[in-house]
C-alpha cells in the first residue's frame, strides 16, 4: 500500500509501478500487508532512485501509478518477454514519466526493462547512445552477456 503527502494512496500488486519524484518535498510510506493468511506472502520490490538534474531539484513533487495490465510487454521470439517500464523497446513506449525526470528527456537514453528469458531465450538490446551507462541486474538464474556469465 502507498500513501503520501500529496494525497495519493493505493494498493499495488505484482507488476505494478509507482513513479514518484520527491522534488522539493514529499512524505510517503510503503506498507506490505499480508494478503494471504494460508500461505507465504512473497515480495519482490525494486526501487530505482535517480538523482534529478540540478535545475529540477526543487520541482513540484509528483506521484503516478501504473497498473501492470497497462504497461507494454514485447515478445521476442517464443522464449523471451520484455516489460517496458521506462524508455522504449521495439516501438513499445514505457510508462509516462513524471514531468521533472531524466526519463522525460529523450536525450537521456534512460530505459528500465524487465527481461524474462526461457532457457533457450535470447535478446539483442539496441546499442546505447555514446556516454550512456547500462546496468544489468540478474535476480533469478543467470545469463551470458557478451560472452561473460552474469549470475544471481
């Protein structure tokens, strides 16, 4: 559950995305209620923090909720799926970014994708723009990238 000083609140679930810009100030809380009384209540939560550009540090705070069913997903062959949370992949555009965000500037080359691979799956990512950095976080299993093994 999310609640904040802007008045936004809601219960989120698997695959949903909350996008918040703190700007000049916002108080918020995330609570994780037990939804199942007869089994495990597993949670996978990723928080990705991006520093605002200097000129936008005191921007108005912003919160938006993006439901899993509305977030674009791209099938790559029969053995890979990409969920496009931010940026673009093969013409699928991710969630609408907050007004004050690196993701709101096309020149930033920012993308957040969830890439799911079956054992035989493979994905070729588009080249990054010069000066861009990419990070890969493998949270289940392992993959080979450029001949190098990346494991959980």
